[in-house]
């Protein structure tokens, strides 16, 4: 999804933004696509980012405009889902019309290593933000619409197809925390009348996916293997089956949920699932390689409790929101492999000129 900054921020002189949106997790995959989408809709977009010694805004660079420029409609603010005071301050200062809680420690495997942190940010972080929104609405009388990013991981061991009525059976600290955030959102909707929606999104990928997620780990390795910078790729469970869609399609569904007359919860999914092995077949085959020549199984990547099969039913979103995915599985894989082939070519230039060491990868 390549856009020039002017494609996203140009407005006629004197025009005012239609609405203000506040996004946690704006620097992530979904946050960047949602920001693009909302800017096109004429929104003023505010993002909460964590302070880091390294810049972590790479996914936003193509749409960033210095805040001193009067045409800038994306603004970033330091805050954290673990800090209730910063959340309250920015909700009160920005006065958003819509709040999208996309921020999380979102890696399932890492959640087994850091369960306390995952629970604090994913579950209690959502509660802190909901409370900030509730107090703001109560004190100002404004309506603020709230979107909570759920996850298909919440279904865990429950067999597919999974929809809004399917029982949750989470199988990781991350999934348990997401279930808590889901029901916090339901509770605030029912107890306080907040316009609060849960989006239960099945796996959604893109060239902007983090490199420690399995799909991107695969396509990143393919680019490097094809260019000659890497030989092996180490993975865990190849039999896990997931419903993989394109993140750019899914952010439209998030927005559509907040445009309805009444708040509700919705599943977004492609309704098709593929195993990790099938992803390998498609991705390696796309560049004429046999994955079996390069992939090795490493037991360390198996999780204490696995989730075998996730496949969603998006009938409710299709009928009530008019939402359906546009990018299919083959198109998604091709998009990701193409992106990582280009990255590998740029990386090889640096290797050939001695700026980085090619032996850092297996």
C-alpha cells in the first residue's frame, strides 16, 4: 500500500477535519493502516506512543508531517497503557470522537515468557483506557466511541468455525488477557452506556507485520534466501492452521463498527484457513524454491499449549457492516514475499559494501 504523503493529507483551504481519532498502538501494523485510512476520511489522528531510545515510528514515516506544519493531521503523544494518568490526560486534552485501542504486547509466544507484563498492558491497559473514556464522557457529556481490538486467539481450543457466539477457551497468557479486555469492554457498554465495540479479528498480515510473527518470519527469510544472504529458516509447529487476511482490509472493519447506530461485537475473518506448512508451500513456491530444502524444526518454538485451528465466520459483519475482505490468501502471500524480496536486495547492497555482516543469519 504505497501512498505519497500528499495523497493522504491534502485538504482544501479552510476545511476542518471531520472527526478526531485517538489510537493506541499507532506505530504497529494495524495502527499505521488505520491511520492511513482515517486520514483519507478527513480525520485528525492522534497516536499514543511509548518513549524509546530508538525511533519506532518506521511504519508512519511515509505519512508523517512535522507538527509545526499547519497541514499536519497526524500527531503523536507520549503515553502508555500502563500509565492511567497519561491516558486520562490525552483523552481530556484531545477530546477524541473515536478511540481505537490497538496497543498490546501482541506476540503469543512472548506472552508465555512475560505473562505479568502481557496481562498488565493487554487486560488492565484496556480497563485504564475505558475508565479514562468513561470519566471524560461523564464530565463533558460528549459521546466518545471506543473500539477494542480483540483476537481470534481468545477462541483457543474451541473448534472452528468461530463467530461472536462461540465460547472462548484461551490457551496463552495473551489470549486470556484479551478475553479480559473483551469483557471489560462489554461491561462498560452495559454498565455505563458507553459506545464500546469489540472487534474479534482473525490473523491479519501485511508487509508491515512484525518480523517475529511466523508469516513475516517466513517471507523475510525467503527474500534473504533467494538473494543469498541466508540458508536456513527455523520454525515450530507447522500444522497450526490460521485464517489469514490482509491488515489493510481489516482496519476498514474497525472503522465501520464505530459508524453504526448501536455498539456491538463483530468477527472479521476471511472464512478460509491454511496451515503454516501450506503458507510455506505457497510462499517458497512463489519464488521457485522448495521449502523443505531450507526449513528446520526447532523445539524451542513450540508453545506450552498450542492452538490447532482458527477459522472465523464473518457473516454478521458482512450482513450488518457490509464488510468483506478484498485480498485473498495467494495475493497476501505474494504481496509479502515481494516486499521482503525488495528489502533483501537493499540489504545485500549493505552487505556487499561491508556495512553489515551477512553471517548474522543462519
